C-alpha cells in the first residue's frame, strides 16, 4: 500500500473545510461533431481506474486526527464521475466555481471528474479534481490516463507518475541548508515593507478566469526583452497587477510563492514541489524594469536555494499529529504569501478523449494561504493560465480584470 510522506502531509495540514487543498484541470473539447455520451465516458473511466493503485488511494481523517491511507479494492465510478449541463458561459463558471469550493469526500479515492455538456451547441468540458496530498501538479499527469486516448504503449508514459516511489526530501548538506535559511530570512525581511495585497479570508468563496496564448509568441516576446520565458511571465504578472492593483494603492512589494521541484528528474509520485519566496514589485508598470528585478531575484534563488528552508523532512517528526498541523499552519502564516505564480511544463503528448480533440487544458490551483493564484501550463503550441482568487478578499471580478490587463501586457510585449 502507498504511504503518504511528510511532503504529502503538508497539504493535509493546510486543508480546511473552507479552503480545500485540491488542484483542478479543466479540459475543453472541440465543439466539432457530436458530443460525447456519458455512458462511453463512464466505461472509459471504469476501465482506466484499475490501472494504478494511485487511483484507488484515499485518505481517512488527516485534519485534526492522524491520516490513514485507504486503498479501495475497486473504484466506485458512479461516485467519482458526474454529468452536468450548462446553458451559457456564466452557468458553466458558476458550476465549476462550486466544485472548486467543495472538498473531496474522505476516505474515498481522492479524485473526481465532472463532464459538462452544453444544452445546445458548444464545447464539452471535463473538470478533474485531485487532492494535493495525493499528487502535485507534475506527478498529477498520471491522472490524465483516466481519460486520454492512447495505445498501451502510449499510456505507459503515465506510469512514472503513478508507480514511482513517493517523493522524500534528499539529505541536505549543512552548509547548503545554512545558506538557504539565510537567504529565506533575507527574502522574508525584504518583503515586509510596502505590502498591501489583500489577505485570504475564511469565506471559502472562489472565482476563476482562464486565458491562453501561443507558446511561440511568448518565447518571441521573452527573447525580444532579453529574458527567459520564466522571467518574462513573472514580469508580465508584475506589470499587470501594477497597472490594475486590487486596491486603491498598488503594493510596493507582493510576496509570491513560486513552486520549485525538488526532483529534477520528474520521476516521483506524491509531492516533490516546494515553494520559494519571491518578492515581486506591485507598483512598477514598466516591463523591462520588472524583468530586471525578476532576473535578480531568480539568480539569488538559484544560487542560494531558500526553498530548502521549507522542505518537509524525509521521515515523520516524532510529534502528535495535531501539533504538527498547528506547526504547519504557523509556518504558512510566517511565510505570509500574497499570491502564487506557477509556471509548469506539460508532459502528456496525448490530445484527445474518446476521439474528441482537447482544444484547451488549464490548471487551477488551490489557495494555500494566498488570495490570488496564477498557474500556467506550457503544453505544446499553447500556454494556458488558470487564475483563482478569493472574492471576499479581492474585488469581485478581479480575476477577469487581471486577464484583461495581462492580455494587454502580453500584446504590447
């Protein structure tokens, strides 16, 4: 039986009824041809749900009581697959939002798929939700095997994300850890002044928005500004929020959690991603100035690795579970992030479900201590952006406002 690791436990410590720790993938299918039938989808998911033990892994307890792994003999597909109808984009958004706000039931296997079908013409959508304790976004590629078309040989590309050992933090040399802690402290201190970004509330409410761009255009724009795509996208977010701050006064500093994988070979199940503190300028509308600041921040992170300060230990500490949860929550409060920016590579080459092409694939992250999240997925010719926010903290509709200005920034670049 798979056993969760301290890295996985991080997302159990942060999980609450009002802030569920599941990530989501929204798949848009081509509007051409006939819609998929629910019976065919159910048969596909039933067939694939037996491929890997990971798909049968559930978690009992895990909030104030110690978690216990539960592996179902078979997956009750009817409880993990739902069908919904929508009449327009607004109704689709309302239904997706409700699922972003709804915790996955325990101790059932920690994933769920909803198929959205329009009442008339239009695209069908799949929303896949997976609890972060089961898998991070990179290892989460395994869950594409529940739906994606492919031969046995093609589906084998998912195996490393489903059957590899669950990730445990490698030993860190004392000198490296000392430097990481010093770098983290300096980043934290530098991010204390000039902050005004709204804090995450306990309302449990969510809003989201979607955006996508040509990967080729992003690379050309980054090159034109003498930047990597990573540097360029971080700076573009910085410029967008500087042009359209959520409050009357732009924040001088916006404290960002930036995901970094602790497994450079990308061969893990579970969670290998840790976050590094990154101080983004919230009041600099000049893109090139944003890029220069991002370059400096990233160079220091690469050299000094402050993210190692927050890496979970390889083995469980000998403390009661409830105390570990308190410590985990306190660590997030100490980090005190404002927003999250994830820039992720895509791994799957499969692009259809039951013969229907996937036209867009967007990642939506949970709000783990921050009130605003931008998650990008670089997948072939397109790069998608999933924006999630707390509308009780930020002005309602701010996700759409951000997309408007982000599109402007990318267009001008």
